[in-house]
C-alpha cells in the first residue's frame, strides 16, 4: 500500500471534502514525463458485466476492436446499459484497458465477473490509471488502484480481486490517501 501526501496547504483544505478517487485520478492526470500522456478512469463495480452486456464475452474479439469500432458499439448499446443501470468508461479508456489486459487475461476477468459464483460480488478497483507512450500510442504504464482513506478498511472481496489481478500479471494495489502533518502549517 502506498500513501500520497498533499502537495500544499491549499490542496489540504480542498482534500478535506474531496472524494479520494477524484484526488488520485486528478494527480495522476497532472503527472508530466517527456514522451508520455497520463490518463485514467473510474471503474464501476459492474464494469465487467457492462462489457459483457454491451460488447459480448469474447475477449479475443474485444481486444481486436479498433477505437472507432468500440466507440460505435458503445454508442449503440448505451440505452440498454442505462436501462440495466450499467455503465462503461469512455471508449478510449476501455480500448486501453483491453490492450493492457490482452485476450487471455481479459477472458479470465470476464469469466470470473460474469460467473454464477461471483453474482452479487464485485471487488473491482476504483480506478484504472495509465500512461500512453506518445511515439507508439500504446500504453506503457497501467495500474488498477483501490483508493482508501487512512482508516477505511479494505474488504476481503477487494483484497481477493487485487490478488487475482496481480496473479494475472497485471498491476493492482491499494493506495491510502493520507495527508502529512507538515502540509497543515
């Protein structure tokens, strides 16, 4: 688990009422490193069921879709998703998520989250953050992040999901957002 300190007193005041996931996502997107663009998205607890409903469960096919194809498919299915109270991230983030996972790992994730045994459970991390290498247009860094306040407990289903994702060779972690006392001066 990692801790992100607030960079300033102004940020400390703003963070008192900010949603921790929003803070982490904003800080990630503000990162600067030559040759990379940092981005990310929130993940809904039902993202994998939404993917299955909107796009199917064939991970190989999902990973082969272009961004334009994915955008069109999501636009066609958005009313059905809303009716089922399901949501997907923006097409670019979903395209990157599929690229990072690849067909084998994506299939394992879809199989787990759409199985009868997993009904009523989630554990999906709060965020998917990534960096795109500008010269290749491909993701170079990607992390699944469960964001918690200092005293907020991590549920067993969340720990299991993080272990599952790491076991697939993906990078997942719990990040505790905690302010340093020195930033309060």
